C-alpha cells in the first residue's frame, strides 16, 4: 500500500480508499470481515456519507470500529450536505445537522476528513467556510473539503479563508477515470475526466491538491459486463446510469485498448483501469467500492502496475 498526507490529519492516508457505500448493515459478520481484510491489506481509509443507505454505511463502520477498538488506525472520510428531493442543503444549518448525525452514527467524537457532498453555487462561500471552521475548532472534524465542487468554487472558498484568517479547503473529490463522462450520472456531479477536465487537472496539478477521485471504474464500465451490442439488456438502475454516462463509442475504444494491454501484461481489465488513475501526475487517492476482499486485493495489485506515459496516452486515445 502507498500512503499520503492531508493537512490537518495526523495519520497516513492510504492511496486506495475503500468505498463504504457497499455496506448495508444487513450482515455484520460478512461486512466486518471485509473491513478487516481491507485493514490487513493496508487500506486504512474509508469513504462514507450521510446519505449512504440512510445512514447504514456510517452505522456499520461505527459498530465495526467499536468491536475492533481500532479508531486510532482508521481514517474516516465523511460527507454531508447532499441535496434532498426537496431542496439543496449546503447551508450552515444542514452541514451542522449532518455532522452531528454522522458523529452519533459512528459513535466517535471526530471525523478525520469531512467533505461537502454537493455544492450550491447560488450561495456565497463565506458562511460555508465559517461553519466548517467552527466545527474544526470544536474538534469535530480535522480537515474539510468539497466533493463535486468545481475547482473555481474551491478557489473562491480558499480566497475567502485566506482573507479572513480561516482554514481553507484541504481536499477535493471529483470524478476521475479513463472513461470520459458523456452525461453526469447524478445531478450536480463534477468530473475532471476527458478533454473537458483539462483545466481542472492542470489547476490541481499546480496546487498539488489531494484528490479523492470517485468512480475509478466509471460506474462499472470497466467491469467487463458492458459491450457495444448488449446495452439494451440492462434494466437495473445503476447499470442504466452507467450506460447513459459512459457507454459511448470513444469509451468503448478505450475499453478495447484496456483489454489489449491487460492481456499483454497478464492482468485484468479492472487493474489497468485503476492503474491509469493512480499513474496520473496528480495527488490522487482512488475511491474503490469493493464487495469482496479479492476485489480490494486486485486494486492493491494495480498499484504495482507502473504504466508509462506512452501507455497512458495510448489508452486515452491520444496516440
């Protein structure tokens, strides 16, 4: 496992972050075994959110940490202030309410890294930065940032923080994968993949911003299940989202090349897709939602695949 650091957090942070959205709370023995395996493989960072499973993800992580007595080992990446069906919720009130909910679910006193799950660009950043600083000063969170915030809005927030002697955003969590999003999978998502993400990637490269990139496998596009001739067969919600968001001809051309390179190197398609993300000259922590220890192990092994710049360009149809 490889590790990095985020300002404000005194623990190493694994470059592979286990996506805990897969936790349902229906089978603690099975899900605790998965989390134990992730820890054994060096993955100490777990991505959760207030909205995942109506809180089941956070509660499961909380029960697991309590049963194992390992809170000091674990880096909690929490997210809150997601929009509801009725309104956008990126307000000081909603941020505060979600933080308190999450702390109670985790049964802990603090969250290592707290990300705002969505943005509301119609609101000024000042009150948002101020309330996050209040929670940091109170010890409820140690560092904070934005998930699905544009780099311009993060810069705006950080300029406000600097002008007012406050702590700035420490991290960003956009989508990034080899596949280019042709349509946002959910409202108000931010992706830095593909040609449209070049400016954001250049900005984050210059700033060396820690990036907790989600959907490294493009919503399952690189799972091997999606083909040019079977797209009308998918009926499950998540599969239909993948078809709409990623199943373009250009992405299938990328998939063709991933399959070719995987065969040459004797690895699987998923490992090449993850290796592409981790090989970028960016400060990336890849979020991977694994259902089994074997899936997480495959991702760990993908870290050992050091793709050349020529291979990266070829996979991305640039040569």
